[in-house]
């Protein structure tokens, strides 16, 4: 029911699971399950779900509103062709699951460390295993707020591209601003990390750019570690640790000191694979559905 989260296709290994009241279950007709999953999880579909969601504290999509939502359905022959692409994308989202706990109850020691972290994870010691991200950086800086009056929607003389949260999410640069004394500037080989939101957005800077308030820029002591750190922060382990360190109930955010604390295993720095930015699931589906 949370419009920010992707839909989940029920697979055989889900049968018999207990289901939270935060979910709505749909049983599509005519084998349209993958199509509906793709449409409502795509960037366009998520935007519609966000628009229809209600609630001041925790926004949710009501069942009646969801069932009234109009979804484009092409001829079934075309659906079958697209379905193969959708299922390939869906299969790539599968991850190994952790072994289930024997009980839902656990004891949390709130007398040492931060109680919010003790409640967020049954093993707070995982935050001490590895090299603190701050030790790998010579500087961690949060960008500056850019008002509507300050930016232009087209490049021009004396203007520099602005990296904001949308760029980290896979969208092209859409703002250009003038450099001022208080402007935060990133250089090529710096690392961008989202300061707001629960998504694991991290990206390697490839050019000199201005940094928005909702983005941290990390200047690494060893620039050669940039691709490995980006890969780790966008991966499952880095994402899980990021979730533990987030603060804020309505809009999750990352504090600078928490980001500096995030541990990076030494072996993660040995990564030598592709440095291409990971494409978010909703954008993958957007391209598969609408080209």
C-alpha cells in the first residue's frame, strides 16, 4: 500500500507466508500478473500511485482507489512479448534470504550506544565490522539548497550542471546554476550519496558539478576506491546498513555522522567490475514498457 515501494509477484516460495496488513493482494485475470506488476512498479505507475495515496503521516493507497485505477492493456499478443522482458527484470530482483528467526521477540540492550540503532537491528555490532566510510574520505560535505530563482533549465555561459537527487535516481541533469562563494562543488572521481530517502543511491562523479542540498559529496583519500565504494553502497549489504542508520519517520534521511560511520569491509575495496550506474527498478520497467 506504500506507493514508494515496488509491487511483489508471489512465487511458490512465498506460499504459506504470513502477510502484513500493509499489503493488498491482487489476483489478475488472463495471465496479466507480470504486466500489472510492471505497470504499477514503473516510474509512471509509481507516480500515479503516489498521486492517489492519502494520509498525512504514512501515505498509503486505498483498495477502492487502486481497483478504480485505469491501466492500459495492449493486445494480449503484445503483452506476451513484453512479458518476457518484464520477467527477466523481475528475476534479477531475487536475492538470497536470511534464515528466519525462531521467534519474533528479541531483547535489545538500550543502555549502550544509540537506542534507535539497537531497535533497528538485532546485531548493532555489524556497524563496527569494517572501515568507517569517514576514514576513507578526506571530506564529506552536504550540498547547498538551490532556490527556484537561482537555477536555469538550460545550459549557458557561466553556468554549471547541478547534481540533485533526481540525477542520482537515473534522470539526466535538468538544472544549471552559477557558482557562488557558498556553492558546494564536486570534482570528477568524487562520490555522490543521497542525503534523503531510503533508496541506495550512490554515484561516481564524472565531471565538475554543483551539489544540491539533498546530496552528500564524498572526496576520497584514494580516488581509485570510488567505483568499489559506489558498488558497495548500492549493493544489498551496503543498503541494509544504510537502512539501520537512517533517521526520520516521515522522510527518511541520512546524517553526516551516520554516513561517516557506515562500515565498508576491506574486501569490498577490491572490486574491479563495471563502474556503470545501476539502473533503478522503476526506470528499467519504464524503458521495457514504454521504450
